[in-house]
């Protein structure tokens, strides 16, 4: 089974536009267990923070409690790893290193992101960094 880290923006986008590629990915995760989600506490913290931003909240009809339950559900279906390895790979946005750390710690095959700082890496060790659209294609080829 494929293992993947989804960055906080991909997860947030899934809530804003469920019909888009990020939403389809999360739907495949919950409905079909199409892949194993790898996540770290640092990613969950960032996701919770992202979901409070006014520019995000204006697109969401869910209550704060419902969003909190959704994030909790992600943590329950995911393989939660420490992701504490100190990596200095993403020079232009060091905060993004937490995604690589979680992916390496969780032996993920893919890191799914729309962030150019991460996408520019393309590959790190055995990890491939791909867009949500590309990951959807990979899932359809695997399934």
C-alpha cells in the first residue's frame, strides 16, 4: 500500500473544494483506504492553525467543533509519526522541512503538496514530491 504525507494546504483545500483533487484524495482515504496517510503532530498543529485563518474560514460552513473533529479523525486514520528529524532541505521555507521529516520517519512513498518550495525538490532519498493532481493519477494507476 502506498504511504503519503499530505501537507496542511492540501488538507485545507480538501475541505474548501471537496470536488477538487485534494478533496478527491481525502475522499479516497476515508472511503476506500486507497493509501496510508502519514502525519506528524507538527502537521496536525499547522492544519488546526490554517483552519482558523479568516481567509480560510470564510469558505467553510463547518463549525469550529466539526473542524476539530475532522482533524481528530485524520489523526485516527493516519499513521502518526514523530517527524522530529532535523532536516535542512527546504532552504527557502525551513518550516516546510517538517513534511519531509514526517515522510522520512513514516517511510512515505509520496509527499503531496502544491507548495513550490517542496515541489522543486521533486525527490528526496526514496520520497517523491508530487502535486495533488499527479497523486490522484498515481492512485488510479495503483487501484
